C-alpha cells in the first residue's frame, strides 16, 4: 500500500459525458501527479501540482483539467469523453517536487467509455 | 529527460538473482536513476533510486557504473511475484519540477 488513495476504482460512462477522478496523496506529500495508461500509449504524464499550484504539464488534452485543493487532495476532470479516453488513470504523490523526492503511485482508476 | 534503453524481455528462474540492465549514455550529472515496476495494471511500484553511488534496500540493489552511463537492478532471489514490467527512468531535476517519463520497460518473467 503506497498510501495514495484513488476513487473510484472503476467507472463506466457514455461518450460525451463528464467524470471526476479523485486522489488523496500520502500524508505530508505536497506534490500530486496524474498519469494516463492506455493499451497503445503506455504510461503518459498528464499534469503535476505542488501545494495547490500547477507545476508541469504533459500530454493533457484541453478537455481534461485538474486542480489541487487546500487540503492537498486533487481531482482530474475529464469532459466530452470519447471512446479513446478509456484508460487507467493513476495519481501519484511526493513530498516535494525535486528529482530526489520519490514519487509513489496509487492503484488507479479504470475508466471505460462506451 | 535522458533516454534509457532496456531489453524488452528477460527470463529468470525462481530463486536465482535477476539482473536487469539499463543504458542511459546521455545522463547528466544531476539526473537520478529510478527503477519502478508494474505488475499487471497495478500502480507502478517504486523499487530504488540512485545518483552516483550503488544503493541497496529491502527489495533490490542498484549498481551504477562509474561513468554513470549504465546501471543494473538486481533482485537477489527472484520469486514468481516478481514477474512484472520493470522501468528504468532517468529523472532530471531543477526548475521547481521533476516528473517521471516512462518508456516501454523490461518484461521480467520468473519461472518455477
């Protein structure tokens, strides 16, 4: 158990809909990361927040957005969903944002768009 | 981030040491080498990381060559539960942010 909690574990929704994935980082961790893993793309970095502020952006679509709240939990919002958005979405956290700070991953949220 | 090269797959007999190589010939002085593994769609699991010196923890040992252009992850006594995809990642630092860029990794199959 990494200490990173993600909800829901599984989600099935229809095309065009909007969903929110939630992440609680490990106690004391200020930095949160979101990753997407699909069958054909592997693990792709989406976005990073540190203490409520966006720090880095990866391959995140404009239909996707995220935020980190004052209590440090984070949400990833996916809108106008398409079949290709079906994937595993991982949240991860670390105490800081430097390269020596280990990043720990949650167990992921399975999103199926039908 | 510096790119890494790993063999796509490796086999290991249960109880033997598994030695997973990684080449990172373009690594810079402030870049860490991280190893993660992923067991069938579970969340990536942190194994170990290092900068210049060899490192050991309860899971594995990390051997980094003196020129830092390659490294080896050693699982001393592989078990069936070590079957997973192993990722070697060179992580750049600085600028107030640092993420992990995953490649394709090495699929390690541990057999009885």
